[in-house]
């Protein structure tokens, strides 16, 4: 199962959008996950700050990484609702760190929350966004 999980993580991180964002999985265990990426030419908006759509997408991915280790073989999480609040900007060159956790895992739904932080060159963090994600838990479906 561990090798299967590693293959899933690798496949998710190799998605073109995730590669373009240079998304990195820091940790994923016990219903918690952490991902990070830099604000760069791809992830930024014309003003040089993190694009809100990128934050939305990466919050969803962070929540995916939090719930996947808790699922049974053959179960797949699929987003049904994502809510993101952008609180302030992350600036070009800063690293965005997203920490997510599972609030509740039921038979058919999982509820998760995440917080996003901008990390400056001195390692100081500031909260830039929050989000909640609900995923349906599908069983036995493949592509």
C-alpha cells in the first residue's frame, strides 16, 4: 500500500498545473498535509502577487493530500465544494506554505480545512488565506 501511495503522490505532483507551480509535498500523514510553492512568473498575477486562482487550486490539492492516507484501498476523493478566502497578498519571490487537515471523514464525504501562509526571505510567516474543502468519497471507480 505504501508504494501505491507514493505512486499516487508522484502522479498528482506530475500534473501539468502542479509542475508549472513547482508544487512540493512536504508531508502527508495522520489526516494532515503540507505543500509549498513559490510566487513566480507562473503563479503570480500582473501586479506581482499570488494569483487567487492558484491559491484556490493549491488549497484543494493540499486537502487531497490530507485525506488520501486515511482512505481504504479503492476509495477516491473528489471535490464537491471548495471555499477560499484570500486575506492578503503573497509577493513575488515568497514561498507559499499550505497546511491542511481533515475535520471529519465519513462514509461518503470528507470535510477538510486549510490555511495558507506567505513565508518571506527571513522565514517569517503571515496568514494569507484560508479554505474549506468537501470531497465525496467514491469507491471502486476508475477512469
